[in-house]
């Protein structure tokens, strides 16, 4: 007689290897946990450094801006918002705002179009274009200190290279006290800024131009479009994201401009070339009015932050939405 084994239903679920689906789910959970742990391990040092070197100084500057403080010991003489109301009545700071706006406008109207024109020219197949690109980009590699010292010697009154060149071609009347004359100091400073930074924007535009498919330009050429029409209707729209980033960097750079001005003019003559960063340095490290200098730093931060948020919201939104869509699409 053959006996048949029947499992006891009261003994609970059978003991054995789990189903494949459950094991796969647990494996995915373990991998996800490892990924999160790896991300945390790599990000924590950077976050700690960011907090110690960036966030804490920013918070302390905000705290110090409510005190009359000379920079020694801890702030104790609380004065509320008097430093900020003082900013609104300070003719030097109000002049800084005007000069910042002037530099921004000149950069957008002169410097960036000049860099774009050079980028378009050097994107063509011309002999020696690699050498030209290197020469035009070279000024950006120099430090601001070297650039400032160099042009301080070039524009030295009566003995600088600029006056000698003008005198050699019979244009002595155009020379003068370039950095020492209030009527010419900002124009001279902007000339130095353009020489220093146009190469950076030119390389940005070159990178954007080389990412434009050649087939589109060839199709426009076949359709009979001229050089200006191809630039206006093909190149410029496709270069728009690069242009928007270039404008953003140019504006933020003008707001935070310091070292080039400090080395060439130190804000003179009589504050006529001073920027917000130079004024901050003067009050904080020359006059030991650190509380007021902290208020200037907070004002600079607010101006930069408001511009960045507004620019991102109204100008960069299409670019950011496209990037977000691409990332989401790639992860699906």
C-alpha cells in the first residue's frame, strides 16, 4: 500500500526560497540605499565646507549690518537698520549704483556685440583662425592684477604708451589724464574691461556656434538666404541660449567688479570710478566701519539675488524647462 504525504495546512506557509519578484524588489531597495549612502558620503564634505565658508560668513555679515562695529571683538552697539538707511543717503553708494548700471549697459551694447562679431568671423574657415582665437582669448587668462598694472602704465599721463602712440600719429589732443580725469576715467576703465573679458564671451559664442548643425545653414543657403538672413533667422535663434547665459554672467560680473578697479584707480579720482565692492573694501578695511561695509555687502547680495531670480524666471525659463524635460525623458 502506497502512502501519500499531504502537507498540514495548520503548519503555516512553506519554508523555502522567496519568490523571484520579492527578491528582485529587495535587491532594488538595497541598491537604492547604497546609492543614497554614496551620495550622502560625497556631498556632506562639500556641504560642510559650503556652510562654513559661505553660509556662516553671509549670516554673520547680515548680523553685523545691524551694528556700529569696527571689526574688533564682537558687535555690541546695536543700531537697527541705520546702516541701511545710511546707504540710501550716501552719495558714494548711489553713485556706485549708477556706475554699475552704466557698465552693464555698455557691456550689453558694446562688449558683447563685439565679442559676437569676432566669434562669427572666427567661426569661418579662414587661415590662422586658431592663432586668432588664442590671441583674443589670451587677455582673459591674465589675472586682473596683472591687467590693472599693465594698463596703469599704458595710460600713465604724459609718459604712458597711449599718449606716445597718439603723439606719434599727430593726435596729441586726444591724450591726457586717462584714469586721473573724472570725465574719462569710466570710459578708460570700460576699455580695459572690454580688453580683459571679451575673449571669454567670444569663446562662449564660438562653442554655441559650433553646436549649430551645418545642415540648417546649408539649407538656408540653398533657399537663397543671404549672409545677414542666415545669421538673423538661423544662427541667432539657435545661439539664443548661449547669449542669455553670456548676458547673465556679464551683469553679475559688473555688479561684483572689484579687483580690476582697485588695481587701476582704487575708485578715484574722487570716487568717480568706484564700484560697490570697492566702497565695501574702503569702509571695511580702510576706515574700519565694518558694520556699514556689511550693510553694503548685504545690498550687493540682494541686488544679485533679485536679478538672478528675475532673470531665471523671465529669461532662462525656456532653457531650464528644456533641460528639465530632457533629464526627465532620459530617466524614464
